[in-house]
């Protein structure tokens, strides 16, 4: 065998070996590219899912905030309507046709408190009626829509029968029922 033949055989073996290495390298490159593509697709899907979940969470939060704000507006309007009804009721109480009879009845029912040194207070409009009934027990005018305040002779008890106080007590007991009647819940 000549040297040329040996060199040719070595070159041929080297070429075959190089082709095998290149083939292996191409296969490894394709495998790595496939893994990278698969990992990229997986990451992309995870990112899309997180983005969808984040968008849904933000949408839900925005809706909840909007619903809360709308509820606040509705409640404020309902509160304002109830306040108007309360004020209107208080105004009408002072102009009832049997207003003087009410004052007489209240003073008569609590006569033991103001007779014998007690004091009776009423608004300036009701002063003539109260002074006529209570006489010297009338102690002066107070700022109120109507009714009377009676103070015992020793000053230890005070009976507040002003329209404001009576209405507030009735209102506190009935406001939920009034609100439910005006704005029934949608349960």
C-alpha cells in the first residue's frame, strides 16, 4: 500500500467521521431547537394565561368598584329622600289642625311633673296655648317645631315632648320599614 492510498483512506475515514459528527450535530441542534420551541410555546401559553387571569381580575375589580360607587350614589339619594320626608313630616307636625289639643293632652298627662313648682317650655308660636294651660309654670320659649319640655320642680327630671324628639323616636323605629316600602330589596 502506498502512502497515497493510506492518505486517501485516512481522508475518506476522516470525511465519513466528519459527516457523522456533522449529522450528530445537526440532530442535536434540531433536538435543542425543538426543546427551545417547546419551552417557548409553554412560556407563551403560561404568559397568555397569566395575562388573561390578570385582565379578568382587573375587570372584576373594576366592576366591583363601579357597583360599589353606584350603590353609594343610590344610598346617598335614598338617604336624601328620607331626610326630605323627615323634614317635611316635622314641618307638618307643627301645623296640625288639632295641635292645641295635642299640647293640652300632653300637659294634662304630665301635670304631676309641672304642677307644684315644675317648669314648662314651648316654642314662641305655642306660648299662648301653653301659658293658658300651665300658667306660672310656663318658663319660656325654646327653639323647636312644636311640643313642650317639662322639667320637674327639683330639676332632676326633664321630659322632652318636642315634636323633634317624638318624631326621632318613631323614625328610628320605623325608618327601615319605610325604606323597605319605598325601595324593596331585590332578594
